[in-house]
C-alpha cells in the first residue's frame, strides 16, 4: 500500500542549542533539525501523530490525547469528560468489559486514562511484540464504545466515590475555592471530576451524545514511544485508526459560561477585591494573585518557577523577620493556562493579627524583585530539560501524562519546542526586567477545625555485584548498552534505629541538606554539563513513590546524561563522601521541609486514625523507641557520621558502561573510620492474634474506612502460589465491590507477605451508607469456594497483568537501581525481585487451588471500622 498520499509527514526543529543573544538572532538561524528517531505525521482523517523510536525499550506505548476536558463543560454537564473516561472501559460493539480487561491482561499490557481541563488522555503500553493488539483494543474503545446502560449507575457510583475521596482533602477544598474566584464565568472554575449534582443527574444518552461529538480523529493527537519501526508503525496506525471518519466538533454555547480558550470577560468590580473562603484545615492562608503576561512559551513560566525556588526563601525570611508572630511559611506557585495566567503567593499564617500590614509588605517585596538569570543557570535549565525529556522516553505512559496538556493546548510543536534551548533563551530575555505589579485578587482562607567516559558501551545487558570491602558500599552495576542516561541510586540503610537514637525525621532533614549542597550555585556550576537531577526525599502524595515509604532506609536518586560519566561520578563522590551539613544548610532544610508541606495539619484525620488502628492491630510493635524530638544541629551532625557513610550504603549504577569500568570510579569511595555500632535490618512483622479483634470508631467526614483480614504462618515454598492466589482474589473481589456494586473508588484486597507470615485482607474507603452492606460480605470473600471455578486462562490473565505492571515499574533505569538495591538489602540477593517474578510466571492452576485449600480458612479475624 502506498501511504504517501494519505499520510503527510513534516519535520520541525528539535535540538538543544545555546543562544545567548536570542533577540538579535535572525529567525533562520533559530531553526534546528529533528533527530532521526522523531517524526510527525497527519492522517487524512485529521489524526495528528508524533513518533519517537527507542529500540532499547522492551515495550511500546501509544498515548492518544482527545481534546476535550472540563474546560469545555458547563454546570449542567460538569464532569462529563471524566465520566466518559470511566465509561470507555465498560465495553465496545465487539468486546464486553470483561473481554477488554482480559485481552489487555493476556498481553501484559497497561491500559489507563486521565482527564484534565483541556484533555482526556488514553495510554496503552504493551510489550513491543503485542502493540498491534493493544492498539486495536485502544481504537475500539475510542471509537466503538457502547456505554452500556447497565453499567452506567455503577460508574456514577465510582465517580462519586472519587469525588468524595477528593473532598476530604483540605487542599482540594482550597483549590476549588480558588478556581471559583480566579475563573468565575469560565468552565475552568469547575472541577475536573465534576460536581455531585451534575454526576447524580447525568444520564447515559447525554454522555453518549457528548462522546460521539468529541471522540473524532480530527480532535485527537497521538504519540507513540518505544520499540518499533517507523514505517511499520505508520501502517498500523493507518490500518487501525485511519479507517474512522472525521467529524465536526460542536462546542456548547452559553452566554453566562465561557469555555475552552475563550477569554474571561473583564469584571472590574472583582479586581482588587478580597474574597473570604473556608476550608477544613488548621492554618489560615492569605493568597495573593498577580496577573502574568499571556501568550508566553511554557519555558517562561518554568523559568519563573525556577526563580522563585530561591526567591521565596528570601521573601519568607523577610516576612518572618518583620512579622514573626504571624507568618508560618510562604509558597509561590504559577497557574498557567491558555485563558489567563497568575503568580500565586500563598502565605500560611499563625494568626490573623496585622494581616493588612503583612500583606502590604509582601506586595512591596514582590514588586521589588528583579528577575535575572546567569548563563550558568540557563545552561542548567537546558540540560535539565534534555534529561527530563530522555527520562520520559524510558516511560512511554509518563511521556503521555506529562505532555497531554501541552499537546491539547498547543499541539505537537508546543511539546517539542518546550525542550529546546531557543525557547529557554527567548523566555529568559522576556523575563529580564519583568516587574510584578499589584495583585489582581486576594483570597483569605479561614480554617474550619475538624475534631475528628566513552569506552565500554558495546555488548549486552549485564549486572554485577561488588561487595568486597567492609569500608565500602555494596556496589551494584548494571550495563545497559542502549541507554543514554546515567542513573545512580543510593540506598542508605538502618535508618530506623538511627532515627530512634538521634531524632525524628533526622534522615529527611539530612537529605534536604544534601539536596541543598548538590544544588548550590557552586556545585551547579561544576555539574551543569552533566545534566544531573536529584531526588532526595520521598513524596507520599505521589502514588508510585510509595516504594520509598519504609522506615529503615533513605535514598538519593541522581540521573543525568551518559556523557563524561566518569567525571559526573567523580563530582558526586567528592560532594557526598564524608558529607557533613553546615548550620546554614540545616536551617534552610528545616525551612524547606515546612514549605514543602504547606498543608500541614490538613490531612484526612479519619484515614490517619484508621491507619494507626490497623498498624497497632496487625503488626508487632517496633523494637525502637519513638524519638519525637526534631534533632538539633549538633545531633544531626552526629547522625550524619553514623548514617551517611559508604559502608552504610548500597549504590546501584545503571549506565551504558562495563561494570568493571564503573567499579573503578568508586575505588576511593570509602568510610574513614570503622562503625561504632552494628544494627539489624528492620522490617514490619505480622502478629498472630489469639482471638478475634473488633475495633470501631467514629471520626466524621465524607468516607468511612474498613479493614477485615486474618494472619497466618506460611511455608517458603508456598509463596509463589500465594502470590498468584492474591492476584486472582484481588481481581475478583475488587471487580465485585468496585465494578459490580460501585461501592469503592480505590481499595485493596490481597494476600500480603512479610517474612514467614501473610495477611489475607481487605482495606478500603467507602461512603458511610455502604458500610453495613459491605461488612457482612467480607468473611465469604476469603474462602477456597471463591476460586472453585478458576481456569488456567483466568489465572494466566491475572499473572500476565501483574507481570506487565511490574515490567512497567521497572522501565526506568533509576527504578531498576531501586529494585536491585531493595532485593539486596532485604533478601541478601540482588536478583530476588527478578527471580520472584520468574517463579510467579511458572505457577500453575493446581498449585494455586492447593494453596487456597491450605490457607483460606479465616481464623481470629481483625475487623476495624472508622465511620
């Protein structure tokens, strides 16, 4: 088939080039050329396509951005884009919902979606050999979904659970209030999830009309990242997606509600007005919103964010010095969209005294700011952007997630331009001399207290462990000959006993100090050419970051370009060896930790109580005393001497270089003195209860929380079969409660193994009305009868689905470093993780059924209810 007349291709500029006198350079000199592995195309039906080949990846991802989201809705259909996202997983003309799930699981695929203001993004990632099947399933969902009436009520229940889960968060309450002020009269004032009222009154036919109006090829942008051949992929896209007809996308007309890219009508009476709002937090906040220029490149706002990373520290200190009794912390945030842009200054307050004087002084300080960037800073930003781009190419779904908004708002070119040196330099020129003016809006939030080197790159993937000297780290080196990134994962061990000795959050404070040192102006000057980026502390708000939420280790993730790698490692070794914080770093770290948690005291108290009760009733108490004191500077220095030392580390390096070469780079990375004390490895241990446990508490709020389960000793040889049984039970139980009954948004139902014990349990949040319906069901969900009809095909589907997800988590080089380190520390075998997945792959049906008969006999269950 000759596609030249049907698929049009064009190439645009993409390179990272330094331009120091940008405004004086003629346009022709700004043009650069795409790399050979990147191309842009458009089908005759209007579907735009970005292809990025990466032959080193074992998987291929197809992301389709549909240009519809909450910015195109009204009060009447608020949340319809998000509701439709859910419904597209419920069946098509040729596939039932179960067949959709099963067929994705059978190929080890990842099929998911997310919705924003201007987009609904669909992600399909599969092993490269199965991408055709994955694309066929995705296209079927996008163009042939039936939105079955019998599933509609259930999906409404799930979405309402999701809304309920969000509304218990004080920060979400605050965000909704702010959107209502800044974007009054525009659809941007509405939540992406929708409102209770709109979802409750929504019917299937309304959503189906919305679906057919918006889900047309000419309203979509596709990106394909991973292992494929360009010409073959174009044929696949044409055959699978090209057969669908374009359509006319009609947008709603409402004189009282602007949508999309429409500008908000000027309401002069609202400007400079103070808006008073309330939320379920503990601290009062005053938020000042300064209008920013329109029609700027995304790098303009990125650079402004970069500037305020340091400027906000100075501004906070100035405010605290002048008003120590009022100001708790300061935070700056850029709110960018195609309609209007704002710089937000958010001040967390200890009390409301002299608030007018304090806010006037804050405005004065903001207006005095002079925004300038050194050549070194711009170099760093350009290198960082290149590193981020390459990192996202290792995780196809994340490329889709991070770039969906840019694609929907500015097209493919906006995505590619955002990574160019030219855009950084142009934005820097426009920011030079930019002055902040008076705030356009002021919002005060009142708390409503709630009681309740180049050699060595050839060859195959190879992994080596070097653990030969007691004064050196255990060094794991993985060679990825196709890689372009350097990834170094530092795991620092025995955190739990050392924090018990020296103070609460000692590791977090020390890691923040290390981040400050690595990102200091002096070190940035040395390291900018390596494109190094760092993560020094975990973030509980990021779901996939939960692999780090463990009491007994800390970490440092360093990622950069695999160029001048020996010098990059030498720089890190010099900076990190025998690290000791300065008093100034200590004080800045404490301040940064407060700023990074602007919503302190705004957690979900019912959920916190629930988690505490679960921990108390299923785990043995920690062997360490709880030290609740924040360490003073002198204590932190002592902590650093015992904790931050090479012989207390596991370092995993993933790069294109031979292990023996990498090993030499660390030959001088040794502890100066022997350890004073040796500590045992710490992990959670389940406890066996001698009688049933029932705990019920009242806490208030939008959701209740339920735990039901029992704990049993298990045999080592049964662990793979129990793992497989856990996957099957999770599929069946979650499908029943979530998909059939619509009584949960997020929940877990599994068999969790710690050492020689396993917990068979359900853990979930639900609306209070569902509690007494669900509780009687739980005991019958962990019995061998539940899987009597289990077939080999269903078992294989569950296992392949899990293996696909695990492969998904291990795509990035830095995550591979984590799993290698975790296996070595907790199991004394760096291959434990990989071997466990291999054992699971080989489990058979009779082994799973035998494990069910042996273990699915509840004894002394634990029931915890927080209503």
